[in-house]
């Protein structure tokens, strides 16, 4: 067995926890990265971040009553995320306030509530666990949940693809030909919450957004069409997860941050070297075409 | 001559201030109408009311049942930075036929290709939309209207920032739709263009000033009346009492126009 095997394959071949981490991270990439692409294209990149904070009090309530158990914390997170998404959406649609402001208001309330609830019972270590997760401790329940969320997301994306694209590209046009606009918007927010909840056992509430947004933001620098952008984002997500897990194994780094930092490296390389990145758009060839 | 759109004492507006005030009348099926008026006179608002994205404050605006509608807004919410090609944008026009899940087959693709060549955008299929000029984008949006193949076509200032040749091409398309007995309403600012190409005109100044044969509707007296309209909202405007305001009656056939009641309301 060569050093390449030792480096790349052995950790996953020899340790069950690494296999689980890999399976979980791959499923998360396939599901969350396309969602991230649409968040970015709808200029809602920071909404993902806000929603991740919004999940906290729900997860904290689950934690308060059941301790570090995945099902109660997940259900709690899901409920809190949906309440905040609906509340912020309702305020922006029914009043003059735009969604960014209403979303900020709701998630800040939610975050403060969450930290308060966690501090009622737990220690700082517990809070760290909720905020940053542990991909190396995924159990069967967690993997099943992530798998189910992935399947739901892909099916919903396939069915509503055309409406999602139309709602991003030309919302007024969609309103003139169909009533699907508002439902699709809320369905999409639901998928965002679902994927953040799926990611939070592995990466924590805060870093789950990283796996959603960084591959999407990187893919933007390479292509001018949505479909390849989603596929590329998934690919970048998978590579980042692999790299992050291997780095964390070999260098004894925290796994969640290692995955997100790997995605961060891809992002920075893409901004510089991407076909629509800094070098390609700033450095022009000396000659130009006639038309 | 059946009605395509019927306005019944229609008032549309924002925050209790009317932008279209007590409009009555019908748009005949197959008619070609220019909607004319100063900025803020309620032209775009009327379009939004017909499309249904703006609900009436009072009265009603009824589009004949079964009428398919295509709308090209003045302020498009189109996101030009979205990673889409021209063909993706124009294919959106297939929505009324194929909906959310219907397959875009070979015939649909041919329809889209025909529309692109009809607006002079052959070979632009794969161009990203952020690389189009203003006029090219407007042509692409007309192609989308073509693909929609609708009975009622509403165009809100389609000739803005468009060069003379493109205006001519777009006018030709509008004439083609008119020839196909579609109902077309176009918001236009260029009165010469209206006189030359549009058989009917609706002159607005919040209240409808005149509606009917273009020569008569755009008479100097009517234009003067329209010019006296005050664009700004009056925060202290009196409430508009029932029966008050310009109870404007518009009938086709004899083109009778009557102005009842005082015009001093709001």
C-alpha cells in the first residue's frame, strides 16, 4: 500500500466514524449546495446565515428537555426555523418593511432566546456543540435524517425547478402567468431551514451555512448557467468535505471548521482563477476582436 | 363586437390615493389601443390593474373569461445578472402552455426559435442575458410575448431607450398581432407614433380624459385638458363621495362620450 492509500483511503477504510462522517457530509453536499446556489442568485446569501441563527432556540428547547438528542433538537430547530421564515416573510409581504430587515429582526430575537435557553441548563461546552456540531459523531439516526432531508430536497427541486428559476429571473412575469410565486418562495425557505437543520448535527447551526454558501459562491465564478452551477457546487461541496475530513484526521483539527475552511480555500482560488474571476476579467489580451 | 376587458367604475391606486379614478368602458376584442398621458397619470397602474397584480380600490376590472394575457411591464423585475441565456428567458413564454412540469418538446423549441428570428435575434440563443444591449433585451422580451401566444397583450412603454430601427421592428410586430385579431394595449409617449399607427387612444390624467378614435381623442382641447392635471398627491384631498368624480362613460359603436358630475373631486 502506497502513501497515497495511507493518506486518502485508509482513514475511511479503517474507521467506522470516518465512514459515517463521509456519508453524512456527502449527502449534505448533494442536498445543501444547490439550495445555496438559489440563495445566492436570489441575493439571499445572508438569509441563510440568519436562518441558521433562527434555528437555535428550537434546538435549545429540545436540548433543555432531552439533552443532546438528535430528534428533539432537530424537530425544535425545524419548528423555530419555520416560525421565523414565515414571520419574516409575512412582515415583508404585509408591511412596507423589506425581507432583509424583518429577517434580521426575527433572527436576532431568536438567537438571543436560544442562547438564553441553552445557558439555563448547559455549560459552554454544550453551547459549543450546538453551535458547531460534530461530524465525527454522526449516529444512524442522524444519517437517516440527513438522507431523508436530501431526498426531499432533490425531489422538491426537481418538481419546482422551473418555478424557482422563473421566480428568481423575472418574478413579475411569473406573477402574470401563475399563482405559484409566493408558495414557491415559502417552499424554498422551508428547504433552506430543512437543510440547515440537517447540517446542524454535523457542522453545527453556524457552520452548516458554510457548506451551503461557499461552494455556491465558488461555482458562480466558473459558469453562466444555473444547471451546471448547481452540479459544480455539489462537486465543490464533496471535495471540500473529503479534504476537510482528511485534514482533520491527519492534523487533528476540528472537523467542522476543517470542512468549511477547505470550501473557503476553493472559494478564494475560484475568485482569482475562475473563468469569471479576477484574473480572467482584469487581465485582457492585447488584441481584441472586430465584432 | 365582444368585450375583452371591461372597466366598471374602476379606481386603482396606492395608499388610498387614486391613480386611476372612476374609469368606465370596454376594450373590444381585437382592438389596438394606445394609452397616452403624462407621467403619473395612471397608465402603468391601469396595466397592473388589468393584469391583476394590483387589486382595485373600488369598482371592477374584468378580463373576459378564458382570455390569455401577456404583459410586458415598464419596470421589469427581470434580474439581468441571473445566469440565464436568451433562450431560457424567451422559453419562459411557454409557461401558459406547458406550465410547471410540461415537457418542452421539439415543437415548443421551434416556436421559441421562430420568435427569436421574428424579432431579429437569430443566433442569440446561447448569449447570456447580461451581455445584451437595452434594445436587444427589449427584442428578447417581445419574443417572449410572441411565444406566449396570448389573446390580450399589454405593453407598458415598450419603446423606451430603443433605437429607431428597433421601434419600427417592434411596431411591425404589434401590427402583426393586431392583424391576428389579438387585443393589444400599448402605453406610448410619442404622440406622432400613436397618430400614425394606433386606431384608438385612451388619454389619461388620473381621470380618463378621452377614449376612442385617435384623431378625436388626441384633439388639442383634450391634450390641453390632460396637461392641466396635477401629478402630485394631495395629502388633504377630500374623500371621494359615491357618485362624485368623473363618471366617465365610454361606448363603442357610436363613440359617445359623456362627462357627468363635477371634476373637482380629489
